[in-house]
C-alpha cells in the first residue's frame, strides 16, 4: 500500500526515500539489462524508472508488442520483472508523449498520418513549429486509450499493492513544454471550440462582448480573431488563453488517470512532470509550474516532479534550485511531497563533443539540496546510455532510427551506451549511498525554516505564449520577465541564503497570506500585479506583516490597467523610471540606515514622491530622487528596493532583521560561499546540510542562535564538498549527539562514517560498550563518549565505530 501523506511517500506504513535511475530498456540489448541494473544498484539506487515509447511498441497500428515478440528489447513485462527480481521498485512513464529525443516525441507516425486535424494551428493560422498534437482531440484520445489499455494490462498485476514493484506512474511528459519553447499555442478548431465554451462559463455575456468585440459563435471569424488578435484585446486574450490552458492540461491529466484506473492501475501515485530549466539556470522553470500546477492539485494521489537540468551547482546557480523547490512546494496541497523525476546526472556531454564537462560535485550537491528541502523521490536521468535501433519500415528521414541523436544515445550519462562508468559515477554513488544510509530518518524530516518566505506569483510566469505582433503584451512580458527572477534571484535570494536564511515560498496569488505562518515576505515585484494580490499585501501589512519588496512597486494590474493599491498604502507616488543609456551612467547612493555604502551603477531605478514621512534608503545621483525606502503601513512595515541593488549580504541581512526576521543557522567563513540548511523530525532528530560551493577549502564555525555548534570546534570544508552531519540522531540504543563525520552505514553492531576533517569528533550516548580501534581514541565524560578519529580525512576517510554485541 502506498500513501501520500504529510509530505511523505509511505509504503506499507513506512516513510521512504526513493532513489531511481532511468534505464531505457528499449535502447539496450536484452543481454545488457542485468549489467546496467547491477551498476544502478552499485550506485545505491533502490528503484528503476523508464519511459515506455509508444512509437516503438506500436510501430504498426493495432500491433502492440510489449512482450518482445517482434524485438527482444521491447519486452517491457520482462524488464519490470527483472527489476523485481533485483529487489528494485519501478517507476513507469508510458507517455503518450515521452520526448527523450525520440522521433515525434514518442508518438507513432501513423497517428499523425491518420489525423492531420490534430496537428496544431497557431498564431496567424500557421502550423506549429513543434512536434506536438492537440492533447484533447477525441481522435487522439481514442488512440491514447488503446495504448493505455495495453500498457496498464502489463502494469496492473505488477503494482506494489498487488505484490509487484511498480510504485508510481507518470501521466504524459512535460505537458505544454513544446508549445512554450516555440511560442506556438495550440489553436486548432477543436481547441478553439473548447476555449469558447470555457469563456462562456467564466464570463457573463455582457463582459464577453466587452472583452472580445467579435462573434464567438461565428467559427470562421472567431478563429481568425483569436489566431491574429487585435491590439485592443490581445492582452486580455493572452491571460484568458493561459487560464484556459491550465484548465485544459488539468483535464488532459485527469483523462489519462481515468484511462489508467479503468484498466486496473489505481491506488498509486500519478506523477505530473514539470519542465522549464534552460541554459544551466532555473529562471524559466516556474513557467512549467504556472502551466501545470492545476493538473497536480486537482485531487488526491498526484505528485509533481521537477526536471532539474542545471549544470554545476555553484555560486551562480545554487539559489535557483533552492527557489524552484520552494515554488513547487508553495502551490502544492499540504500532503504532497516534492519529487524530481528528471534529475539530471552525468558529465554534461549532451552533444558528444566534450563541451559539458561538469564537476563531479554537480549531482551530489543537487541531490543533497533537494533531499534537504523535502524531495522524497529523485530519478537520476539518464543513468545509462544506449542505442537507437532502426525501424523495420523505411521512412527516408535521414537515418530511419527511433530517435534524433544518431545510433548512440545518452553520451552524458554516468554509464555510457557501452556500459562504461565515467568520472562522475563515484561521487554520484557516494552521495546516493550516504542519503540511503539514513533514509529512514530523512524520509520523515522537514526543512527547518526561519521567519521569512519568498513570494511566488504563478501568473508572473504565464509567459509561454505571446502574440508576436502585440506591442502591449510584449511590453507587459518584458517588464514581468525583468523583475520576477534574474536580479531578484541573483541579489536578494542569493544574499538571503548566504546569510544563512532557510526559507520556503508562499503562493500569494492563490492562497491566504497568514502572519501565523510567516510574518516576513521577500517579494520580487514587477510594474504589473493583480489588484487582488495588491489588496492581500496591503491587508497583510496592515495586520502587522512585513515585506521586503525588490523590483518595482506595481502601478498597473496584469492586463495593463492602472492600479496603485500597494503604492497608495505605502504613501508612495511612483513618478516613473530613470534609465541608464549610452551617454548616461545612472548611479544610486545609499541613505538612511543603509548609508556608508559605495555608490553603484545601475541600469534602472523607479523613483517616488511621498504623501507622508518615510525613510529614504536609496537615491538617484544628480536628482536625489528616492528609489528605495522604508515605511510603516498599519501595524506592519515595508522596505522597498526599487533598483537592482547588488548582492550586498549585509544590506539584505539588515533589511530582514529590521523587518523582524533573523537567521538562526549561520557561519563565520571569511569567504562565504557556503550553503546551509537543516532538517528535523518532530522529536528533534536533525541533520545539518552544508555545501562548500567553491573550489577552495574553507574553515568556519557553525552557529545556531549565535551559539557555536560542535562544542565550538571549527569545521574545515574541503573544495566542492558536501556534508550531512547528524545532530541528536538515535539508532535504537545509540544516540549521536553530533558528528563532524557523516554516516554512511548503520548496522546493529556498528555505524560507519565518512570522515571530513583532519581530526573528526563523534559525540555519542549509549549504554553499549564501544570497541577500541586503531582508527580512533575513545574518551568518556559522564554519559557522553567522545570518539576522536586518528585519521586525516584527506588521506583516509573511512571510519567504523563498533559496539559489543
């Protein structure tokens, strides 16, 4: 039995961490399956995941091969059973779309050939640039239903609840991604009919006439008016299309679930995969959340899964991953845990030209951060490469293979197409094994948070479809894109983490903003913000909340209508923007409590007049106009930084402390560059998660509430090192008060550690006798036993503490 409860994945009553590795059985000879499974187990994984490519299994309509009758490597049933024989859970991903560099994104050619009407028409009546289809077209869904009937016939008897090993099923893959990346929304006639019905349900007749000055019931005129919108209603159409697409995607997911359950696959988590990272950064990832969150919060039994395609996790990008996890959590239901179903691993050599070359710490760091933030399932993608075989039928498409990467696939994977381990495998395996060694503890832990949350507005990321000829929509897009992430993430979010703040996120668009949950909000803000959100924020301030606003104080609602509710509550009258130019080096200087900082160059600054007393914090050089200030609003307080001020750690620390939020977990490293957070159970067992993001060694004290941890000892953090240190963690009759070494294995007779220092220390309380060893010195102080390692971790990092039976 599998339950999704209290942000945990519970299997047969036991909370679990699931560490999957993606193996594409159809890209390997059947004789290679066991070898790749062995290597996956060598990495420490306890589960296998795979796509199931419809394109391969039903190359000819009506002839579905899932037992290897046409090609041995297509025996899905045999592959699942082999994984079960290896005591591995199974995560099934049957599409219908799977991407994975497959031709047609995994859809059989005959589906497209038989139904040209499901190929999307997009802006100005053009054919879509992407290989996507109308998801909800009846003819497409009927073929999908037949496909699901065949796959679920294999899956149902192999579900965990039926004695098998399948613990989750993914519904489709990266829904909406293809339309987003090509700016080609699906505007088929079928879809516009559905959109029209949706509009009639959302608005009354009079409102619709005002929003859309064309006859919605005239199919020809309506289609033309929507596909080539006039400027007068283009912005309104943009948002209505966005809301409709959320609804449509949710309905599509619900239909796929209905098919799965009709064919016996039920009482199991159904996963929705979220797309969005790009260029090694996470700035666009929330677009996927915005598109899909209604799909996975529409009922019980759903899980959302991220696609984590960063490169290295370093000083440039670490806050991106932290924010992505926070935003996912912000929109979810209270029981839903985080997962990552395409957790990128390997060396980054996607082009087979050695251009990636990621650091071995890449997947290690990202795994540690995700687990610390509450991810309960990670699927390492792609764990092993393989080969793309040729179709039996010749399509004369250049190579007649099932995919677009040539004969070999998965060049970047830690296990090559030929089965060789690359340089990233050992570090990846070490971190997986470390996590799994204490997975029973981690599976119940939640991240501890300070009194501050990062605001998330899903509609700030509803930018996946912009009519190219609409200047008004483009203007709104550009302003939102400039303020929702980039500088806010690079400066405010990064400074908060480097200062030690452990923060979640709050969906201020769809959920209440409760002071009882957090009284301080860090808010990336654009010129455009919904009236309803502005009203919420004003009420939050008046009730005693505090806001650190970075970006622009909003002056319009999301459709471009004037709306200054938040500005008015602050007593601010926005005057406009000061902009840098080729001949004008716009600069700002600090004032008020922020003074004594160096003047800095900026490219923009929003300037204000005021109708009451505020404290000016930043001014434009030459005009002395205020572009940053602190003010009282009712019982609350706001600090506004309306210019892209740099990542001044002390500035953001001062601002947050003035607003009532103080970081409790801190360090005194001279060179900062240390990410820290902590996880804990309800009974106080905890792990301290630390990453040294830089390529040089650092020494630091760790503080909690200004008190030094580890009895005041300094920690030495090696270059690009991650550690997970236990605090008050109990294993039966042994309690580890703290340790500078991380746990790698727990047995009834011993606990194994990975040393991290020149001299590690482990503080233990137990009635059992600790056996002496040449590797360590034992000292007792009352009930506490201290174990001092005699090894230097740089030379030998293994230490086993044994107990007398």
